[in-house]
C-alpha cells in the first residue's frame, strides 16, 4: 500500500480485490474534495455499485440515491441519481484525465456534478478541461482494473466501503 501523506485528503475505497487508495486534490477542486469526504463520512458510498464500466475507458460509480446494492437496488436506475445535496459548480483545471485519475461525472450541464464519479482506466486526454479532476489513485489500481465491465454490468461490482483515511 502507498504511503498516506495527507490522511484528511486521502480516500480508502475497499473493493472485492482489496483497497484502492485515492489522493484527493483539495487545492485543485476544493468543493468536489469536500463533497467526497462528506459522503464518505456519512457512509453514503458504502455498497454503491459500479453502474457503467467501459473497457479501455473508465469505471463509473457514486449514485448514492439509486446505486446502493443493499437498499432497494435496481440496476436499471443506477446512474440516474445523486445525493440530496446541491449540485457542484465545475472546478476545471489543467490536471489531465490520466490513468487512475478521479473525475466528476455530470450531465451535459458542466455544473451538475453531485455524487457520481469515475476512475480512468487509461489516459483519456479528450476529457481534459471538460470534467473536474479531483483525485488520483496512488495504490490499488489493479483492483480498479478488475471491476466487472458493462453498461450496466449484469452482476456489478460495488464499493464495499469508502472511508477518509484520517478516520480509520
């Protein structure tokens, strides 16, 4: 596991294969970083499925309204919701959508990100400047690479738990 230098801005996401350590980027995207930590601390990301996983592109998750596989789960609705918190304004930067980067999922409206996010399987430079980047996987990318593919997957994988490292 990678050395955690800033536990308050590091996420530990437990997947079926093991832990994924994500360094958040509060200096780049403070609102998105704060939102992820708020939802993680409230347990909202626990048991939420990866509802859109495209080979060679990215794995999307974070629909806390419809994606919890332990609470009235319907894969057909996963990916259509967010949290009960207001949407976030875009925090675009020069940080590239590189392999392992965390991007804010949104609708066509750049200011519609809420709780959903994606992890890039490879460098996806065509997304640069169009989606907020607010984290980077620093350890455990092999577990992300093993997530079941599909739009949606027939038997989706889930985030077993998502915690702020400072709280563990």
